[in-house]
């Protein structure tokens, strides 16, 4: 059985010749048994607690945390440092 394959070392397309049982065996390596689920993200790259994980990774690699510039949020109307709603307006959605 002929199979088109790309060799990334040579960046060439090659034809890989396999016996049918070997082709089926290689395909079935990617099939999970019934009842099992593929875990795609596990360990440090998982999306659970990303802030704590990034801090742990930086500590392990001895990399200092990035320096952030303080954000200045100016009100476009009054020019004050923080754009806060007026108390007379009430909470959003109460109108």
C-alpha cells in the first residue's frame, strides 16, 4: 500500500510503502479504547489557574515578572483620573 508522506527534515514529499496490516496498526495507534478520553492540556500549560501557573513557571525559570506601566484612566468629560459613574445615575441596568 502506498502512502504519501512529507519528510520535514528534507522538506520533500515521499511515498511510504506499507503492508496493509502495518497501515491498519499505525492508524489504530491514534484510536483510544472505549471509555477513555484524550487529555489535550495537562500539567503546567493547562488553563486552570493560569496566573498562579505563570508565576510558578517564572519562578522555576528564574525570570522576573514583567514590569507593567500603571494605567491611567481619564474621564473624557471631566478629565478626572478615574471614570466612575455619578451616584445619582445608580447602578447600570437600574434605569
